[in-house]
């Protein structure tokens, strides 16, 4: 007759549970490490701000009929439009010390030949789009619109409620088909 030792089976069951706990801990730490790695891999630009946030409506028109609105997006006060764009999409840009960033690609749609990314500003009072005369680094969203400066470094506040990136040629058509266009936003 075979005798079953209760202490021996309890010892085996303890080993089993310890093994399960170790496997679960290993799986959890692997998942945490992988997610941390991916967060660091796709980190967005860090910009020091004076505190507070502003709301931005940003449109991406990919030129193939696809429009992506990012409405009422909260961004840190003091960010440039480039910082906001880079935080909402995958941007490839070249940076010139004099002129700032030139956007070459947004979300994998790359400038090539006759097509490139153009920046448009929606003028709230005019209910029309204006082709941007300013670079993406000097436009800063505020609670009252977009702030920038003229060639004499005097501040300009544009009464804007939206900004758009439009992929296309130099036909200067607004980012939304059939929309009105103005040369400059009225104040």
C-alpha cells in the first residue's frame, strides 16, 4: 500500500503557485518595459511654457479627399504651431536657422514634385481662409487667435479659430473645397 504524505503534496502545490506568480510578474514587467520603450520612442517635442493651456482647431487635408480635424485640442500656452502639429501627427521637417522648420512630411505623406504641405489660417471674422505668410515656428495659438509679429517685430494678433495643413500644389485653393479666401484676416 502506498502512503500519501500530505506535507509533500502541499509542498508541490506551493511550488506551483509560486511558479504562476513568477510567470505573471515576468509577463507584467515585460509589458511595462515594452510600453515604456514605445512611449520614449515616439516622444513629442517638449517646450517650456509659462503655464496654462489654449485650445486649437487644426485640420489636416491629405490631398486625397481625407480630412482630419483635431477640434478643441488643448495645448500648452506658448507652443508654436510647429509644436502643436508635431504633437498631433508624425512630422518630418528640416530646420533652417533663419527660416525655422519646413515641413516635409505629415503622417507619411511626403512633399514631392508639384505637391507639398501648405499652411492656411481660418479668419473667424471673415469666415474665410488665408494662406499663411508666416512660418510655422512664429505662429503661436492663443485664447484670442494666433499671435505673430511683422517684419519690424511688432506683434500681430490674427482673429483665427482654426489652422489647416493642406497637401497640394501652388494653386492656392483653400483647404476645404468651395470655401472663401481672403488675402488677410480683418481685425
